[in-house]
């Protein structure tokens, strides 16, 4: 009887110990760790977020905007004159992909265009809307927007600096350019020297041939005049020779028209003489082995270089004052 009572007491103690262990393990499994609690994580980071603001540093506009995804502030630096509201919004969306909507409004709720420049935006207070959050931003104190007079003064200063730079450096640059052009011109003249000698000889020969043809034409016209005059006043009468002179004149006209048809040039003595001169020149040049096309190319290149050199020496190009013609004439 005593042994049975002792066994019952032992079993009760064992059950109580096992029940206590199971209860403690169950409570441990159901307990939530405070480090991963979403409420404590959200509330602890929310305290670090500040309101959006804008300030001017060294002439640049610095916007401080809370980013919704990262839950941290980010600064965006923009140029007041050259950059716009659209640039600010683009920078924000590129920095934080969680921004679905970003816009700027006036205090009255009127949306401000993306093309508005930053200096115009900072003249008054405005509102920045990021997703569903709205931030009231005050314009920086003492900010003065750039006016047209300021831009004009800036442009004048830039022009003055450019003029000073050109006065100090352009002259030296032009001198170096002139030396380079003179070297090229000297090289061309050396290449043209033997061709010029041949060309002068050929021009002289062509000129003599053209002059000979001119005098020969004059002699032929004189012979024709004497022949017709003898037939008219000595051998025959004017009644007989009148039709002959008519056909001679008409034949000469036909020959002139045929010249126009063949050469596509009007028949006048100057053009006829130039044509004969060129024909004689090209014919003799082919016999002498002179390349007229290459000669013309070299002459054109030489003329262009000489023109560039004269242009570099122009007082307007050198930025030096021009002489007063009235003073020069008086002196």
C-alpha cells in the first residue's frame, strides 16, 4: 500500500515538470521579437524625416526633399537661370524610383509649369507634392531673381572678356597662320616656276599667231575690196556688180552665223581673237607636254593663298584701329 502511494506521487511530479517544460517552449515559439516588429521599425525611422526646404548656396539653388522609398532627405542642386522645374522633378524621379507623381503648385493650388525657371519659382512660396505627400516650401530670404538688365550686363562682360582675349592672342595666332600660308605659297611657286616659263613661251607663240591671223584677215578684206572695186568701175558697171556684192555680203553673214552654230559664241572680233589664242596655246602645250589643267589648279590655289594672306593683313581682322582718311589727306 505504501509503495503504490509513492508511485502515484512520483508520477504527479513527473507530469508537472513535463507540463511546465512544454508550456515554456510554447510561449517561446509564440513570442514576437521586438527587433522585427513593423510598428517599431516604421516609427523609429519616421522621426528622422524632415520637411522639404530650399536655400541658396554660392548662387545655386539647393532643394532638400524627403525621398519616400528610402525615407531619407536628399539634396538637389540646380542653376537658377538655366534650369527649370522640370529638371528638379526629373532629378527626383531618377533618384527615387518609388516616386509615381511629383508636381509643384502655388499657395493657391495652381500648378506651376515644368518649363518655369528656378529663379521665377523662388520668388514666392510654393508647394511640392510627392506622391500623396504635400510639402510647403518657403522662398529663401533675400533671394533676387535675375532680371533682363542683369543678363545684359553679363552679356556685355562676356563680350568684353572675349574682346580682350582676342586682342591678346588673335594677333599672334594670325601671324602664325600667315607664316603657314606663306610656306604653302612658296611651295606652290616653286612647283609653278618651270610651268610658268613654258607657259610664257607658249603665250608668246600664240600671241604671234593670233596677231598674224588678224593682219591676214585685214589683208584679205583689202584684197576683196580692191577686186570688187576694179570689177565695178573698170571692167564692168555697177548694174552688173550690184547682185554680186549682195551675194558676197550675204555669204559673209552666213559664215558668221555658221561660226555661232559651231562655237556657241557670238561672232565679234574680241572673242574670235581670244578663241584663236586659246586654240594655239592648247595645241602648242600638248606638243610641249605641258598639263594645262594642272597648271590652272596650281594657279587657283596660289591665288586663294594670296587672298587669304591679304585678308589676314586686313586691319579689321587684326583688331587694330583704322587710319582716319581725312587726317592722312591733310598730312
